[in-house]
């Protein structure tokens, strides 16, 4: 009788599905959250690249001096980015394209993104820059 009871207890498979689901769900959710966070980082980086390209061109067309920034280029870049980043993440400077008469406006974006990954503190810094020539037609 005792042998029969031990064998029936070991052969009982009730509850194995929930244990298997718990093991697989943990890996599956980690994969899904990883894909979402990686996509969010790429989306933010794409927004930064678009913003610095458009802001460098805007500053060149408006005739903004790259040596004296009044904050309008940075505000324009923050508006164009469309990702909720303030103007403090952008900076306007000069870039040398070849000759002094053909210098350009360089816009640089530095942004630290905070990832929403539990138990892991990661905050990668995203950097984007672009230079657009001024006085290209002269």
C-alpha cells in the first residue's frame, strides 16, 4: 500500500503547467521589455538626429552667429525633436568646413536616457551632432 501511495504521488502531474509557465513567462517578459526599451532608445536617438540636422540648417538660413547663441536655435531643436527633451540638451557652436569664409553652424545634442529596467540601473548617453554650412553660395 505504501509503495502504491509513493508511486501515485510521484506520477501526479497536476500543477506542472503553472511551474512551466512561471519559468517561460519570466524569460518571455524580459525579452519583450528589452525590445520595448531598445526601441525607445532608437526612437529617441532618431529624434535627436533629426533635431540637430534641422536646427543646424535653420541656424544657417536665419544667419545665426555660431559664436554667440541666444537660445533660439536650441529651442527650435527641442521643438523639432518631438520627444519631450528640453533646450538644455542642445548646444550651438561653430564647425570648420574648409575655409574661414565657409564655416558652418554645428548643433550638438547630449541626452542621458533613463531606462525602465527593474534591478538594473542603466542610463546611456545619446549624442548627435550635425554641421550645416553658412554662406555656401558665396
